[in-house]
């Protein structure tokens, strides 16, 4: 059994978050009903939430499985990606510190 690196679960979650935002953010930001809610005009809040959860599971569940399978099949690539993201975050932090120092020096 392959043991996944410590960064793989975080990369998996990042992939899922990005995919979820790409698929649903535009619909959720619009005013009106939830994109996964049923079209019934009832006032049953529990039923509406259950319907949303069920529809999300049915619609997005297979995507979760795809992301999970990809991460399990490509742990080396995922680990490299996690390391690269960490390096980018570190460089970004250094750049932000330097910009703040320059701004402080110029003011």
C-alpha cells in the first residue's frame, strides 16, 4: 500500500476547492435560489437543505472521486506541486516584505 506524502491531502483539498469555485461560485453569487435547490415553492427549510445536499452529492460526488483518484495515482507530481506552491508562497512573502520596506523608506 502506498503511503501518501503529508502534502498530498492539502493539494487534494486545494484542487477540490478550485473545482468547486469554478463550477458553483457564479451561481451562488447571483441573487435568487440556490443552484442545487429543488424548484418546489414550499417553505420546508429542512427539505430544501436536504435536497441541496443530495443534489450536491449526486452532481459533485463523482468529481471528488476523480480528484481523489488523480492524487492517489500521481503522488510524486502532487508532492512536487506542493513544494512549488510552498516556494512561491515564501517568495511572495519576501517580496511583500521588501515592498513594505521600500514604501516605508519612501514615505
